[in-house]
C-alpha cells in the first residue's frame, strides 16, 4: 500500500500560509486534498477563510499548538482520516497540514517517523515555509520558532515582497540562504506560487535533518514563550466597519509591537458579505469575503495573538464599534 504524501505548511504569524493554501485549493492540479488546520487560539478563523465550494476535507485543531499541547490530536486525526479513506467515506490523495505561526516544525515532522501507525500510512513529502518579507528580520531575531521554520524548510516562499525595497528582499534572501542553503527560495505575493513546485516533490531529507539536529528523532519536547498569549473577541451585533478600522488603527499606533497577529471575520451593518480583517503589528487591512447565506446566523469573531496584549482595551473598544453605539475616545500611549 503506497503512503499518502503530506506537506507541512509553516511560517511565522501573518506570513501568508492560509492565502497560499487557498491558492493550492483553487488550482486545478488533479489532487484531492485533506487539510488539517491548527491555530494557537481557542477558536479558529482560518477555516472560514478557506474555499468552501470544493470537496476538500478540512479538520480544525484549536486551543493549542500542533507541535506540543495538541500533538496527540494530530496522530488521532491522521489515523481517523486514513481509516475513513480505507472505508470509502473520504476520497483524498494527499494531506496538507497548516501549522500555527508559533509552531516549531520539528516535532510535527517527527510524528511521521516515530509513530508506527502514522509512518505506515503517510510519507512526509516536504516542509514549505512562508516568510514575511516585511517582518522577517525582527521575527528571526526574536523567535526561535521562526528560525526553526526556516532551518527545516524544503521550500521557502517570500510573501509581501511588494511592500519592501528590492535591496531589502535581496538582503533577506541572503540571510535565509545562510540559514538554509539547501532550500530553494521563491516569491509568492498574495499566495501566487507555482503549485507544481510545492506538491509531490519528495523534498524532505531525513539524513540532512539529522546532520542539522542529531536528536531529531529522540527529542520530543517543545515549549513556547509563556509571554505569548491569545484571546478571541466575539460579537453578535453588527459592527460599524469605519469604527473598527479607526479603533484598530489607533490601537496599533500605541500597541503595535504587542499585537503579533490579529485576524477576524466580521458581520458589518448593511453588508451582505463577510469582511475579513487581518493584521501583523502595524500592517493591517480588510477585504470582502463570502456572502452570508440565507438564514445563517451572523456574528463577528476576531483572534488576537501577542505579548502583553491590552485585552480589556481591545474588548471595550471593539464593543464600542457596534453599529449605533456611542462614540468612545481612542486609546493613548
């Protein structure tokens, strides 16, 4: 029985993993894909951002990071997917695992070698790492996970290169090549990448990894920076989009360094479509998503990840963005 190829899609917070995954799911490449989504917070957003009009099987793993606290769930999900495939309940040719931006890819990759049930049914094809050209230098300086994501990559894709100077892209590329000389580097602005260079490439080389980390197959422990936390804001009443944008703009001016990642799906007053809101530190933007279906319960959900998050200020300010609510003063630093 041939093994099912698996791609681990990783990259630090806000690097563009879900955008790239959407690109893969939209592309006619002849492969049926099962997706395993992992998010750091208690509730997921990315599943709502993925295409919903295809036959892909999408499984969410929330309230923990796939490389540590919910790693056992990954094994269980992989076993379940293989069993359902054997019984004819699901039809898929490959699996893509999108990790949380705080994940160390090493423990995830270990799963395909140290668990017998998983290794018999699945083969790790490649680790694809997204790198945010705007924030990469700071992330690589400050976070071990960002360094590991680059070091373990079989393919590296640069996102947001259109937002920085060409000389900065060249300098970042040189830095990444010093960190990982074996991984090809390409550009993928807004997820625009050649899918044929990402799937079924047999890029993962265990021997090469063992040269980098001799303890790869035996060191199963991983801990996160305890200062990083997350919370979810929910609101059932429709929001005023202009107020949301103005409030978050004022927040990032004061707390931008603390807001490592924030994203959400918003129900906006007078709007028949979802509004997708995303940001990394000081970089923020909104776009229209899919229409709300007839009879569907509308509501807003935003996830915030960061260090020293001003949770009370964010919650109070966002509640003040409900359509028709009294105006509130902006935060001051």
